[in-house]
């Protein structure tokens, strides 16, 4: 909380961001320590708060900020020894998608193994039968390891309750349709 109060005294967002980075760098010199997040549901030690992963959020009179905290889970917070400090140059940075096993699937495997999520919406006007008939799924020809390119698909559509056949809607089609709808949305309210 003290960091937030010190940030609130600075006039610009750039100055607040610079101060946050320096505060977190100073804090990292004291870590790891017998420090924990009281809201977590497991025993752990805070190992590192990377200053490069922090951001100051927009606010006129306050200085809310978002930080990323690295913790090490332990058996018992009170009795477990504090972990040794690992130098920053020995820490390997990764994206969480690298740890997802389904990201390494081949194009052939991906074509037949989509994750399915049931639709729990009761909004009968969300999709009309004509809208769903127009949608097509196109699988990319180029193999990619990015999970950002793999879409989640819905199995149970409101309009396909009788047939029980899955309806696949690609994320790109949804973005395109929303963009088209926004382009044709009237700017005035009807009375």
C-alpha cells in the first residue's frame, strides 16, 4: 500500500511507471524472503516480483497498479527454509503456452480433436438458423505451435438441439461478423 501512496503523489503516468519499476527493483533485492500473499490458498514464499511485468493503471487521483508475483509453493510456510536467490541472468523467461501439452499437436491431429464447451445461454435470439448456416470453419494449412491460433468451439448450439451435431464457429468468423455488425449499427436511438 505504501508504494501506491507514493505513486499517487506523482503527476504523470510515465513518472508513476518509472517509480513503480524502481520500487519493485528495490523490493526484489530483499527477495526471496519469508513473505507470502495472504489471499493465496496454499503455503508459499514470494520469490520475485519482476519489475518488467508491472503496469500502472489509469486513475486521476489514485495510482492503482498491477504486478506479477512469482511464488514457490512449500509444505509449511513457517518451517520450510527460504529458497536461495537465483540471479536474474539465470532465470529463463517462458510463455505459459509453452507448457500446454495440446499446443504440440500436428495439423492432422488438430483437425479431429477440438475442445468442446457446452452452451449454457438461454438467449434464443443470439443466433438465427440462417446465421449458423452461413458459418464455415477453415483450418489453416500451415502448422503452427501457437495456442493463440487454436480456437475453442461450442458443441451445443441453441438452434441445433434436435440434431445434436456439433456446430463449429471459428474465432475469425466471430470477429468478422462483429466488425460488420458494428459498421452497420445505427448511431441514433429509435423512439
